[in-house]
């Protein structure tokens, strides 16, 4: 019988499936794995000419070396966990990263992350089709062979699930517009970003300084604020600096040199170099102006949302409040690096962190007459101590959030000036940044230092004396916290007498939707100022401004003329419904019961007593994120030296481990044929006494029960 080609095989496939329906076929490793055409170099299992015994009732299959699912040998999460453990066990040793780059498991995990970011839903591994795995394999091979090009939109190895359009089907005009229009990174670029992030992040997280808190897992702005509360309480002079110009225009040689100092893998370095050197598609300013001019002339019809379409994000949040603090407004975005840009920025600035740690060690000069110890101070309410004088301990501390840093100095101002001069020279030498004294000011604690939207100031305690009716004295203290918060709302009119302005951007929204959006903002404010001393005051002030703004909006929308009438109808928290005209709409409760309107939630924090208290939970000195703490403990427990130390401690204390106790019981049972060890004479005497006492108690209980029974029956107990 002649050999069949793939097209003939596809036509005759139902016949062969019916012929061999009784034969056991192997189950594919993936649920969505489809049938693949047999190649001429492999035997066809459905071709009768390849079977030496036609009468055999079973058919044997071997592993397909061309199937990419056979490369998925290990769980990707376990693979990433092993990389994290090996990096934290030996931070100075770099594992072979190219071997991780060739693992298809990591590419599959990166595809799941990119798919979730692109579509908003997570795709399980069992639902990934076989064609996608083939595309991932082709993308991986292209990256390993050096054939991958960043920003390739014309012939990508894998396309986004949201953009299945094939460029080959487009016309010349649409294809030109598609290739020249700027846009986000391609889907395959995002997958490569995620793979590189999975490989590089554990390697550098084990080497980064504990003084940096931005763009790192587990180190947020709140941890930076709590670190400032704990460690910066006793400093008098502060230096603030901004290196965000490094984010605007990165120096490629600087980034690559910082990367090569830590890792020597040529494939990864060349891949990141190509991402930095590949030019981006930018917008021509003249074309953009001409496009806006044409768009302004054309009549724009307002877009109406569909019934099942979700409402857009609260655009007013950024328009009115500008909620992001100054230190977090700018994030690095370098070339085609995408999500790798923050990691590369931390790699470059980590050299500044290490340099500052050396300066902190050199600057420290303890004094025997100074009894203040930072570790023994109250971390919840740190006290301010004067830092001037020759008999005081000289200290310095440093913290960095992104491109912004804060340095506290305990000592004379001259020491802070010398440090500023050294810092300017270091930034000029290493980062080619021209800083001056104005860009790195030296500020006193009494003026208040703004960092991460919080003001660090001196604690002031006012003791007051009150007399009771009985003639006693009560001394109370009033404290102003070391961390004060300040937020200036952009829709606030006037500084001395604040007057809220109506939020007309929400004019066409319903009352329920408007209240819901404002409650989201108030909850965000309360959570952001969670560790601020004046949390209740700031959040209550914002609630007052928002409530007044909405009252003015509702007064203009429903023609009620004043805020007082709005409060009278809608109550203090604006939870009661407001009608447009009297008698023209049914009752709100009837509409609510029929499901025609949404329930209206009242505004939060209408009174200061409703605002939660500040969180004064002590922040430990050697704090580490939860994942780092788990890694360190796991590495310590798996170390043989730790096990030997535990055995020595148990031996010195004269204790017995549970394992040794179980071994003794098993050996005693095998040797003497009983489970527990034999009792000594004293133990036997105690056991006999206990048995006698228990038998006597049991006999007395029997007599008591017998007496009760005889009393009920009227017989003589004797």
C-alpha cells in the first residue's frame, strides 16, 4: 500500500478512526492538544503499511520528540521558586541564566501573565491550545538564536488574543498606518519582558540594598513611611534629592555597565542591549497638530454606553485630585524594555545605595555620654533629641524611593554640607548628572520636610495642669506627631477659608454612581494616610470638602438653589434620593424594588469620630518583606549547620527530641516485647497506691448508689 500524504490522510481520517476505534490511544498531556500532521521522517501510526502484524489487537506509541508539550517537564512556579532560593542562598554567585531562558515552562508562565494583562482574565494552563505552544516554542528559539527583533509588528511569532488581525490581509494604506503609528509594546515583546523579569528579579533582589523601597516586591510607600517614623526621629538636618532626569533620557552605557557588573550572560545582555538601542516609533508633532485640527472641525457625536458595558474609570480622580505623590508620578520607560525599565533603574541606582551605606558607616561616631539608643527608643512615638554638641553621637541614615532620596544627619550642619559636596561629585562621576546646592537643599527639622506626601517635623509636647474638685492635680500632655500629612485639593477655593467648588464633571452621572465614586476616593485617602498622626483630621477635612462639592453639584442639577435644601432632603450623608421635579417621578422605593434604580450609599466619614485611628503598630528594626523572610527561614532550616546547632543545644539542655523518643519506644518494643519501658520499684509502689485509691473511690461510689436505690424502694440498706 503506498504511503499517504497529509491531505489524503485528512480525507481518510474518519475511516481510520472507525477502523481503530477499539485500539487504546494515549491521552495528550494538554487538554486542548490537537492532532498534528505526521511528517515524512516519522512513521504514521494510522498507516496500515507501517504495522508489521495487522492482526495485533494493540498499537504501541512512543514519545513524540516534535511535540512541544514533552518539554514541559516541571512546574513553572517550582522552577521560579528554586531560582529565588538559590539566589538568596548565595547572593554573590550568579546561576546559569541561559539555562532558565531556554525553559519552555517559564515561557508558558510569561504567556499567562501577558494574557492576563492584555485581556483582564487569567488563562489556565490546561486551556492553552497546542498552536499557541508551538508559537511560544518558535519565539523561544528565535530569542535563543538571536533572530528575535523588538517591535516587530509585521511578522510576529505570536499575536495578541485581542488583536487577531493578520497584517498580510491589510491594504497598503492600512498597513503603512499600522506600521508607522506609535503604540504600546507588541504582545510577543511583553512575553519576552515577563520571561526576563522572572529570571533577573530574584538575582538582583538578593543583592539590592535594604534602603530602596520603590519598584520592588513587598517594599511599598507605606513601608518607606514606617521606616522614616522608626529611624529618622533623632535627626536635625535633612537632605533631599531628585534624580528623575535619569528616567527621562537613560544612558545606555551606564545601564549596560551596571548590568554586566552583576551578570555575565551574553544572551541576556545582548537582548537588553537590543531593547535599548532599537528606536521607538514616535509621533511627529506637525502630524499630531494637523490631526487635532481636522478632528476639531469634524462634528463629534457623544458616545453612549451599552446596557452591559461597564462604566469607565473615574477620570475625575486624576483630573481633580492629582493623588499620586511627587516621588511616584514618574516611572522609567526605556526603549523597548517595558516592565524591565523599573528593574534596570534600580540596578543603576543601587550603586548610590551601596555608596551611601559606606558613608553611613564612616560617619557613625558613638559617644559615651549620649544615652540615646535608637533600638531602645519607643518606635511608636519616637522622641526628638537635640543633635548639636560635641558629646552627642553622630549618626546618619538614608532612604530612597525611586529617583528621590532622603538623608538625615545627626550632627552639625557643616557635616551635612560636606556630605552634599561628596554626593554631587559622586552623581557627576557615576551618573553624569549635574547637580548643585539648590537641587540638594539642606533643610532643618523645624521647617518640615515633605516626603511621599507626608511632612516630617519635630515633636512638640505641651504639658497642661488641671485641678480636680477634691484638690488633686492631673497633668495631661498634648503631642503633635512626627509625621504630619498635607493634601491640597485642586477643586478647593481659598486657603484661609476653604470653599468647595461643584464637581461639574459628574453632572450627568446618577446620584448613586457619584456617591460611590466619591466613597472610593475617601477610602483611598483613609488608607493612604494610615500611618499619619493627623489621619482623622486630614480625612475628615477631605470628607467635608467633597460633601460640600457634591451638595453644590446636586443643588445645580436639581435646582434646589442652596446646599441647605440639599442636606434637608438628602440628609447629612446625601443618601436619600433627590428628584428632578415634584410629582413627575414614581416613588424611589418602588423603583428600587423593581430594580430600575441603584441603591444610594451615603458618603463615608461625615463625622470625625467615624474616621479610623492612626496605626501605631511598631515597625521592627530588621524588617524584611514576607517573601524574603520565608526564603531566609527556609534556607536556614535546610542548612545542615542549623540542624547540628539544634542538636548541640538539645544535648546541652539535656532534652530529648521527639524522633529520639519514638526510636527508644520502638527499640524497647523490639527488644523487650512491650511498648513502654519497665517501671522501677518506686514507680510500681506509686502505681499500686493509685490503683488502691481508685478502687476505694469506686467502691464508695457503688455503696452510695446502692443506698439511693434502697431508699427509693423502702428496703434496709444493710
